């Protein structure tokens, strides 16, 4: 399982400056991924949909509004006060990143990296995959992902298959990594 026992998660607080303004942010589990959809859709429309045909926009909208799909996700949010400013969600017990969006005002401020670290802290798999948008490919490369195939397209959505190999040494002592304890 990729979640902590009862779903409780300690809050990680960070402070830094963005555009000459002090930001205090906390990372915590999102109990209802539906609460993150306005942020997901807004960021998608501003940074990704501009490169998609109408068919791709519709396919993404349909996916994030499928109750069945949303029930498969486990997510973390970055909050400034009560405002959600970033989200990452995985499926397949943490083995695949399904959603990863940060409010444009906070791009390049470390929020994405902190969300990614929250996923890694709770992950027990050997590898994590993502079908990155063209826009986000460089972000994933900075996080340590490698491209595993050429650009693909499905339902009007172009994506880059990528993979991150989880370091066994990172959690060998915690007995969480199956290969490390076998």
C-alpha cells in the first residue's frame, strides 16, 4: 500500500518568497481529489490545452470528471493557508502519476518538488511512471524521470512516456522496498 496507515499525514511547512511576497505552504493528503479539479482544469487550460485539439481537451475533461477514475487516485496538495496551489495524484498504488499541476503563479518555486517528495516518501514500488504532457517533460526530467518511448497520442492528447527508478538505498532500512528486503 502506498498510503500511511490511517491516511493521517504530518504537515510539512515551508516558507519562501515568490514575487517579493512571503509564502508559507503546507503539504498534506487530499481526502477528496474532486476538490482539486478546479485547479487542475485551470492550469491545464492555461499551459497545456493550448497545444491540444478540441478532442484532447474533451478527453482530459472527461477523464477528470469520471467518478470511477477519480476513485483510483491518491493525492497530495500544496496549500497556502486554505488555498490549494498544487496537486499531485497517483494511481496503481503509487506506481503511476495521474495528475500533477501547480498554479502558474507558483511555477519554479519548489512546490512541485515538495509534492513529488511526498509521493516518494509513501511509495514502495521500484519504479514510478508518467505519461507527461509535452509542456511538463522538462519538469519530470528535473525530478529524475527518463523518457522511455517516443511521443505518443491518444484521443487527441500527446504525451511522453517516462519512468523514475526509485532508489533502493533510500528506504532499504525501512523494510518498505520489496527488492531490498528479499
